[in-house]
C-alpha cells in the first residue's frame, strides 16, 4: 500500500512540475487601454505567418486582422496580446503592422500569473 501511495505522490509531483513549464511568467508588467485590460487598444494586420511555441500564443497567417488588448512591458516588450476570432494569445509585435490605434493613452498594470496559463488544452478560447 505504501508503494502505491509513493508512486501516486511521485506522479502528482511530476504533473505539477510539468504544468509549471506552461505557466512561466513572461513579464511582470503589461500596458493596457484600461486598468482591467478589457478595452481593445488597436487593430493590427499580420505581416507574416506565425505559429507560437505553446498554447499561450496566438497563431495566424499573413493578412489576418488581430485586435490588441495588451502589450507586455519592461522585461519583455516584444510580445503583445490579442484576439483573432475566438482565439486569444501572445504574439510578437514584429509580426504585425498597426492599422488603427483605438486607445492613445496606455495604462501600465501588474501582470497576473493567470495571464500566462494555458486554457482549454492546446490553445486559449476567447468566448
């Protein structure tokens, strides 16, 4: 019985450590259009195809339109957050060009650990 319990604890620890890899905090700060990061900041168009390294990233093809909701700041300023249809995630700002600025004044807020979680298996779903 003790051996089965030891194996279960080991599996639990391995599972926990594996889940930590996908929750790596990409930046402690982000810039948004409002304090809740709910207002779209800009509309951009993809200039290249992009496939992210994990489920936290937004995949897209050149020419697709993306709504930007936040931009990581300080530590990792090259990543923005946005949505394309129902998909939501991070993408490099160099893969897009700004088509329309919706919010001129950005607000810097602390990022939350939940900003960097993978949801619904292999990608974010934005309902």
